[in-house]
């Protein structure tokens, strides 16, 4: 099943456009997991188990695993999700961007080692750095466009010769030239709803990965109104810390589930 097909099915199955980001920080884990060698796996597994009924996918951030030498735990986690929750797309948040020969190996890492359904990539080295991912026609390629961090404006707002900001130039390239297999999506931050609306208008019904709600302060109502497509869906609205660390007490699993449910309902309540 293609990534976009799996994503569409997940939107309908859970009636949700909420994606939970897996950014495991052992310093913030509950006491019962402190000091355990497989704590990252156990924490993320419990978060997935708790939130699965309320989400449209999971987004593990590879740096949080790699910095703790926990790539094997990430492999095990991805395998667990595929087996236990095959309806949930796995988006590997890696933000890779390198020359074509190196990108081939990054694609192998994402799609074979972790068997992710999609991976985030940077477009700033041009098409030849994106092409190796596009050759995996069943897999998703989610391209940075208008990121949620304040410093994104340093480059993304530079005007091109056509008097278009770089982030809109990227959106146009993806929509018009790179999305030949219908497998592309764009990253657009919830902290910039006006830019979300401009990107949505430019790319039609293409899926958008929207980080920035919750801990980063993005507004759910503004995000949904700006980002939904012609079917009223079209978004993977990511929340990480607000769900993962909703509680560090004994009720942390239940608190994560409630935070996910509340966020999903808040998204669905926007008319």
C-alpha cells in the first residue's frame, strides 16, 4: 500500500488528523523507567499503545534515538508498530539532505532498516538529493517547506528572481515537478498559519505535515482552517512533548491517552 493510501485510510479509521511525535528524552521519563537499558523502547511503545486509537500516525525523531545509541530500540519499535498497528503510518523524522549517492543510503536507512512509510527530507541541495527517495514509489517523501522554528525565516523568506519567497518556490517545485508518483508531502509549521494557507492554495490536496502545536504554541483552530484540503482533511498535525510528557507520575500512560484524545477532538471541533 502506498504511503498516501495508508494515510488516507488512517484519517478515516481513527477520524483523526493528529500525529504523535516520538521524541524520547530519558531525563523526562517516569520513575519506573529510569535506569532501564530498554527504557526508550518501553516508553515509546507505551505511548503508542496509549494513543493509537486517537491518531493517524507516529513520527519518531531519529536524533532522539541516535544520541542515546538507541537505534536498535528504534528498529524494534518500528517493527512493533508495523505488527501491532499496521494501519498507522510511520514517518521517520530525519530531515536528510545530501548528494544523490549519499541520499541513496539515507533512503535505504529509512525504508529498509526502519521500514518507515515516509521520511522527512531537506530540499536545499536540489532535485538530485531528493530523487533517490522518489524512486521508492510506494514510500512517502515529506519535504521541508515552511518550518515551525523562528529561524526558518532566515532562508525561507528570501525572495527569488520571480519575487516569490523560497518556501513558496519549494512548494511549487514539489507540486509541479517532483510529485510525479503522488507520494510527496510538505512540512509547514503551525506557528505560521498564514503561510500554511498560502501553501495549501498552491499545492491543492497534497498532504501537509504540520508540527508546532502544543509545546511550540501553534493554534489548533487557525492551523486547521488554514491547512485542511478540499475533503476537510489533508493534514498530519503533529504533537510531541504535550502528549509524551503530559504526566511523569504513575498515570503517565493515561495522561498521554487523554492528551491525544483531547487534541484530536479539538482538531475535529473546528468547523
